[in-house]
């Protein structure tokens, strides 16, 4: 699908660890000693900075239909 638009970042409410936002730990569980892979982008509510997050796979993600 070359004409598909990129997904908008997920808006996160509340406090989030800076380590998770910097992609140094799993965004879902905080693991740092597991293999991590890209999991998308988030924006903290009230900010415009887009963070690239990672996951260890601890939480299954719903695929876009």
C-alpha cells in the first residue's frame, strides 16, 4: 500500500517514565533485559514531541484492519 497514510501517534495521558519514552525500556512493562523492538510512536498529552517507543512483546498488539 504505497498510498497509505502513516498512523498518528498514540496520545498518552498521565506520567510516563522517561526511560520508556527514550526507548531504553519496554513501554508496556519496563523490561530492560529483554530484546526490544520498535512499537510505534506516542505523544504525551499536553506536549507536541513525538516519542518512538519499543516493546519486548509482553503485550499483544491489535493489528490495524
